[in-house]
C-alpha cells in the first residue's frame, strides 16, 4: 500500500513529461511551417531606422531613414538588444519562432480549460492553421514569415486576452501593456477591449483587479503620448486631409478599403465562423466563464462595427485603427472549437459510434485541398458530419451504414466543390479506405485507452505533428525556414556594386525596388514601400515620388509608367534637387532616352547611369564620405 502513491506520482510525472514534449513538438512544427524569414516584405521599412541607429554609415543621408520618425519606436531598442546577443537574422528567426510558440501555448491553455484531450486538440488546431488556407481579410494575421512590430502586438494581445479568459488578470495586464508599447494600433484595441471587459465584469474584478489590468495599458498610452502630440501639431493637422487620401486610397487600400478586397476572403471567413458555430453547438466546451463571454462579445462587436464603418460608411479614423486586425483571433478560436468537436466525437464513448473516421478524413482532405480549396468548405462539412454522428448515435448496424453513407455524401460533395474532379476522385478513394477501416481503428483506440491511458493523447498529438511536418515537406516549401529568398544573381550584383560607392551616395531607383536600401546600404531619393507615418512627411513622400515619376499619379502603376519614361532632363533635375548621383533602371525600360548619360554599371537586367552635367551639391557633412 505504501508504494501506491509513489507509483501514481511517477505515472503523473511521465504523463506531464509526454505532454510537455508533445507541446514543444507542436510549437516547433508550427513555427517552421509559418516560416522564419529575415529582410523581406515589411522589413524593407521596419529595419531601416534600427540598422541606422546601430551604424550611422548605413543609409547616411537617406531622407526616410535620417529625417522621419520610425513607425514603431520601441522596435529600435529591441533591434539593438538582438544585435548585442547574436547575428540579427538568427535572433529575428528565434523571436518569430517564440511568437509562434506563444500562440500554441495560448491555444493549449484554452484547450485545457475547455476540452478533455487538450494536447490532441492543440495539435489538431495547429494542423488546421497550417494546412487549411486561412482568409487573409485585410491582409493581417497572428504570425507570419517575418518578425515585425505587428507580430508583437498581435501575439501579445492574443496572449493577454487568453490570460483574461483563464482568469489571470494580473498577468494579462502586464502582457497587454508590454505588447502595446510596440504597436500603437494594438494598444488602442487593447485599451478598448480591456475597458469594456472591466465595465462588464467589475463586480468580479473589483477595483484592484481593474487597476492590475488597466495600469500597464495606461503606461503604454503614456509612452505613445509624445508621438500622438506630434501628430496633432498645426503642421500635421493641415496636411492630414491630403495624407488620409494618400494613405487609405493610394498606398494601402488593401488595409483600409474592404470594397477593394476579393469576395473569396469574406466567404472563407464566414465559412470558418460557421464551422466554429456548428462546433460550439455540437460539442460546447466546458468551463466557459463570464470573462470569456465578455471578451468574445467585445471582439465580435468591434469587428461588426468596424465592418459597418469601413464598408457601408467609410470613416477614415476607423480605417486607420483597422479593426480587421482582430479577425485572426476569431478564426483561431473557431478552429480550436472545430478541433475540440472532432476530438470529442472521435474519442468520447458518449457519442456512439465514435466517429474515428472523421479525423482521418479531415486530415486527408486538408492535405489534398491545402492551397487550392478556397472557402473552408471541408472544415464546415466535417463539423456537419460530426453533428450527424451525434444525431445518429444508436450503435446499430443499420444506423452505422446510414451514417457512413451520409458522411461520404457530405464530404465528397464538399471536396468536389473545393478542389475539382480529379482531386475529388483521389479524395473519394481515401474516404472509402478510411471508412472501411473504421471498426479496426475503433478497436485499436480502445486498446490504447486501456493500456496506455493519458499517454495516448501525446501519441495522437505527435501523429498530428507528423502530418503537419509531412504537409510542410509536400507542399509548403515556400514556408520553410530559409530566412527569406536571396536576390537574383543580377540584382545581387547590382547591390554589390552600389555598396562599393562612397558612404552617403544617393541613388534614384525604380519606385518598386523595395529592397534597395536594405541590400545596398545606400540612400535613395524615394521608393513606394517606405512611406513615413506623420501626415506632413506623407505629403513629402508623395511629392518626391511625383518628382521621380514625372506625373501626379493616382496608382502605383501610373507611378511606375512615369519612371519608365525617365529622360536626361528629369534625371539632371533630380540630381540638382536631391543631390542624387546615380540613376538605377531596368535595362529593358530605357533603351534610348538616357544615351547622353554614361553607364557606370550594367547587367542583362539592370543598368546604373552616372548623372553628369548638373551642379550636384556636396552633402552637408563632407566628412561622412571620408569615413
């Protein structure tokens, strides 16, 4: 008798060890599947101020880097910290992997509270996030290939709201406050959501709980106050109206103007929400507290209001706050509910016959349709299938045959709608094989349950991880950890030559050559990607692009067309006005217009002209060139 407690403790320790190992494996596979890139996409603008702060020779004399405010000021000291620890690409990759892992840990925390098989539910949710194409409504997501300020803001807000749902108010306040420092947009939503939650739950939180939650957010507001004050000066307010048009309608309508988005994203988002709703009705999670209901209600209220004020009525202030940043939170929650319903239907003896084939079909279908199926129909269809299983719960031969027929019809129809006839034939064969093996699989699961107990959950979670890694190997090459694709050999040669010019040399480049600053390390007159954040600077950005393109454009295409019409007179004018010394063009774009300018560098794809014949002034600090 005395040995029993020790045996029980040993078994519990083994179970916890397997759970931790499974959770780490899920987090690692999820991070790798999202990708770990550096120096691409938004890094073209978010890295510049930090890299210049680390090395003043980098982009010396560049207007955007040296005279405008950083988009997210707290990101600069974070970059300095990374540089002090190790190589910047490695540190950014580890930071992005850590952010992806936080998402998995949050999902696991909710799964532990809501479902009986939390590790399996977490693994299946992560697999759905990897394998099923998610709607990119408003061009935003929780985590992506690169680590950027919005990653900290999104993951921090998600983690803070998760902690709120779990009743850890103090921790939630600290996390929300810290994340808000790095991204002012997420700070606004953190303050609004937390304030609403405090009002709805004041009796439970009391004054102390409210202070623990709101004080860190108030400190984040104080941190951003100087920037807010600067944006409200007379100069900025005078430029605000024109800057709003440039920001919302010219530069990023894919953020601010939903009418420019494709309908596919909305249909896919609605189908995933429907799937989550059906899952909630079929297999409602346990222990959903009032705080969770409040957080969910506030999120839905903000998103619905935001949709109304950016579609039916276009309110630029709401578009600037961008409520669509909160949509990934609802999507991830819906997928968690879907996973919970499937796992419960698969493993629970309360739904007979246990729907073991559902998880196999869902896995196979996701592998087949990943990257092709647009509307999340297979996800929704699987949940409908689970609902049917619950309604036909009598364990009789007739009902089993009827259930198999209904499931086959539903899933086959949905797969045909999603991926076409050829893939549907393959998927149908997989369906038949899965249903044929139902009895044996059920028997195997019960044997595993009897002999291995809770370790079975870890084994199933590891199986989901194996499927996820298989998906990455099969169709997710672009998502693997490559730290971003290198420039083409011709473009790399261009950057190598530009780095050989004296420090402080200024270039005129095509507006869409977004990676020039980061890769060449030399300043430019202007490009399209790096638009400053303050209204007056936004107007300057536009006027510089007008000078470079030669037209008052209303789209990027018009701007690029104007640059392709570059002539010697405009090039010399840019040299005089902006102290530019070199003009970069694509070889095929300027066959005859620039023959008067000497060619300084040339490849089959790129050509660099030295702008001569103009009174090019020296930089204000000549010593910069001699360093």
